[in-house]
């Protein structure tokens, strides 16, 4: 008996069940995935960033220090990150990135389905780890903007879903170009370079829009592993990876085979590599000064939400008055002269006992060394760690390997920390500041010889005895009272009573002693007895009152000896005060910031210099005429001879007791520059005036600096003369002046002079 065949209904039922199972197997995961995405999007598995978060992504943005000529002088940062717009990216960079990381970037909406299937089939099922990932640039941006937490394998799945959702939101809220720029702004390129703007500067000292093809390919290649493919550490590996990027550009039609063949053999040029460092680069002393200033500013100024600005994370843009070209010229002048002067200083002290300290007992030297030890970072660190004085003393006497400064670069030596302190005492330091007298803008600031080893700033913080550079302020009182640069005064012994006894200064030279000398010659040759005569004639207080109006805030003892420069003042104060003469008697406070902006370009603060009418225009001009004589036939004549500077210059040298401090103040109509040179300790100095005077230690820096400034055609600094007032009530031509004056002393009564 034959069995019954299954009916059509049974077959249909089986087929339907099969189809249902197929749909369940195929569509189920899809539906489940869809459900997971929906639940994730509503925040069931953790909060997602809002539209506001996407519009204002939080990242640690470096605050940029921008020069007057729009160069980045440096940054303050936790992460060295600055943003670039798409317009600031070179086309080759964009092509290299898309070709290597996401070839279908312009075709997908944040998630590349084809890439996902490739990952599933070739990577997960086929086990091919080299088949590539499935993340798009937009997904990578989502991950960079909102980093993953440390998660379990299950947690990673939900995190991946979140990245898909964030990527989709990013695609809806931003253009493709904006996403590319945002991505390049968020990635880490190694060597403390976060974002393409920092990377271009660190590796190749350029900007993202100026990257060459091979440079762009090198940086894109770093994205796969900033350490593994770092050209500084793994050069060959980096070259190979760069060529992979170039090959990808060929593959997708962004680079010709011919161009690839010529580029792949090129070396990676790292000659301009410079890792960002607070101790390296341009204007290091100024940047450190600015850091302290801005830290205080951030504490005092609030955001709209009431919180304080963060200098290291908020991406402030600090527009300074520093001219990067002048700054470079000033630093070059310091290097050139100080290297030579230091060699001279070492030779001067070779074989001498107690070097470099002169004319002080050994007990005083031990005291100086002890104080330096107590101020050192090593001592403070050991104290914090609980070390005893005996342990610290032993450590400071124990020889160790260390790096020390030399003018030929860092040197590794074996010496004790105490020996290293003594070694540092040998080095001459300097402070240089240049400013525009008509604007108050500080154009160059060099606070020392090397900020890495010698932190102390000798422009603003350091105050040293100013010597004869103070004398023009005393002469200014005479000019204000109607005297002429041609007025003749006696160069004789002057004694002025003081509470501590009579003060009777002497001259450093016997020239003109006992004779009548015109004021222009007295200042040119820096005759002390004439300065004493003037201070006796006009008094101490008028001089102090005048310099207060010229921005000098430092302590000045109200004693006659101030006429010889006994006050301790800063280069910052002195340069600002001297600028008053070049600005027709109007003092402008030295200004180093013009404005501060937030990361979006909103102006947070504008800065305008404080002004003070310190003297009339005629007085200022007459002092300029007096100071010209210093250059034409006085202590600064080497500016004409050795340095070949032919333009109108007013100046004043200064040398303090025992040659501890050398000064030069140089004035031109558009630039006033102050220079100080000396050792950290006043007891360390040249033992001869020929070597230690300001004309030999400080003036050469000014001469070299101005030669570089005038040779730089891009700076366009005028060679014109100082503007003469339309009318003068006194005669400045001494030949005519002498013909009109019946008495050689201009009618002054010298009978009361001791």
C-alpha cells in the first residue's frame, strides 16, 4: 500500500515556516540592532552629547601668543592644540587624509555600510587583521571629541553605537569641510603636537596651508600611531608609512605615478623640527612674564557663566605688541655679543683666586653661595621631601652628571651642585627692551641669555643701579628752566651737605677739570662734578617728581647722589622713561598687549597705554640734543666708527661702581632701546673699567641690534632726524650762543660753590 503524499497545504505551511525563520534570522538582528540604536539614542545606556555640545565641543585649546606681525610666538597649554579652519588646510593634506583614512568620505552620512560589511566578512569571519577598520572620519571625530571610557566588551558595543549616533548628528549639523577641519584639530600627532596647526609648526615650522605633499603625507601617516611612526624616533618606519599614504593618493587619483616616483625617494626633512617648549623658541623671557600677567588677568576676569578663564584650556588669543623680526634681531644681537664678551670675561678671571668675585672677603663669598643654594630648586625639593640640612649639604657637595649651559650648546659634565652654582656665577647676564616712543608698544624683550638655565628676567623683574644713564633726567631740569645745551658750567669740586656728612663726588677722568664746560660736552663725557653742580642748583625733589611723571616707580632715595644714578631701576622703567624724550615730552607707559580674544574671536579686553605729559616739547628736544653729543663725540662714539651707524642717534652710557653694571640707552625717532649687562651678583664683575664700562658691555648689543633692524627692509624703520619744535626759546648752535652771551657762565652765580 502506497503512503499518502503530503498535500499542498502542508507544503505551503512548511514553506511559510521556513520563510519566517529566514526572516527572523536575517531581519531579527537588524531589528534588534535598530532597537538598540533607538534605545541608545534616547539615553538608556548613557547620556549622549546634546546639539549644544556638538556645536561647542569641549577640548583643551592652547592659548596663543600672537606677535604684532601675526606670528605665533608661543602657547600656554595643557595640550598643545590650536584650531584651523578648512580654508587653512592645503588641498594635498585633505587629499592625503581622505585617501588614507576614508576614501568614501564624501559618499556616506557618517557610517560607511560597505566598510562595515568588509570588517564583518574579512576581519571578523576571515580573520584578516590587515583588511582595515570600519570607522569613518566622522566616527573617529566622534571618538576624539567624546573619548571612550574604559569599558567591558559589552560596554564597547554600546559605546560604538553611541559613536554611530554622534557621527550621524555631526553629519547633520556640520558640512563635510567642517568635519574634516574638526577632525584634524582633534588628533594627536605626537611630540606634544595636538591638531594639525601645532603639528605643522612642530615638525616642519610651517602652517597647514603651506605643507608640501610629502610633509602632508608624513603627518597623515602619523595618525596610525604617533609614537610608532614618529620620524624623530623611527625614521625608516615613518618614511615607509609616508609612502603608503602617497600610494593611496595615487590609488584614488589624487597623485600621478610620476609624482609618486619622485616623492617616495625624498628624505623626511626634520631640520626645522622644534618641539614646543616654554624654554625654547622666540621671546622666552617675555612669554614667561606674559604667563604670570595673564594668570592674574584670568583670575580677575570672568566668563559670562561666572567662572574664571583658564589660560591653559580656553584657547585665548593674546595679541602682543612684540614684532617677531625685531625680537629675532634682538636675540641674535645678544647671542653675538654676549658669547664674545663671556669669552673675554673667562680670560679676564683665569687663574685668579675667588673668581669671579672681586674686592670682597671669603666670608662674604660663602654667604653668597649659601644664599644661592637656599634659593635653588634642588634645595627646595629636598626640603619638601624631608631631607635634613646635613643630607642636603652632602648632596650639594657630591659630584654627579649634569647638563650645564655653554655658549656652544648644552654640555654634560660631572660636578657637584655647589660647583654648578659657582659655575653659573661666572656668566654675564643681560636685559634688553625696545619700544616705539609714539605708541608705547614694546617691540622686543630679551630678559636674559638663556631662559632654560637662567630664569630670572632682567627686563621687568631685575632692578640694578643705573649709573650715568640717570643723568639726562637731571639735565632735563636745567633745560626746563631755560638753560641751553651750550650753557657753560664749572667743572670743579662740589660738596653738598647731607645728614650723613658732606657729599663730594669725583670725576672718573681728569679731562676738563677746573674749566668751564658746556652742558653738551659735560653730558657727552659724563662728568660727575657737573651733574653734582646741577643737582645742587635745582634740588633733588624736582628730579624725582619729573621721573615719576616719566613712569619710574622704583624706590629713589631723596639724596644728591641720585644725580650719578645710585637708584636701582629696571630696564622696563628706564626704557619707558627715555622714550618720553623721543615723544616730545609725553610719557607712554610701555604696552605689551593690544587685545585678548576668546577662542571664537570675541574681544575680551583692549589695552591702551597710560599717558602723562611729563615735560614740554622744548625740554624734551633739548635733552635729545644733549644726548646726541654722547654719540657724536662722547662715550658712545664707537656707534659711528665700529658699528657704522650714520643715522641720528641720541644715547647715554652708564657704568656703576666697580663695573658691576653696564648700561646703554639708545634713542632714535621711532625706536628707543635699553640695555643692561652684568652678573647675577654685584660682587662678580670685570676688574677694569675699560672692560666693564657700559660702552664695552651694553652698547655693542644696541649697535648690533640696530644694524640688523636698519638692514631689514621689511621693518621700514626711519633714518630721519628727531623733529625739531617749530619754535625754540634758547639757542642750540653754540657758536651763535657764545656770541650772544656776555658772561661765559650765562650770568649764574658760582660764589656759593665750595
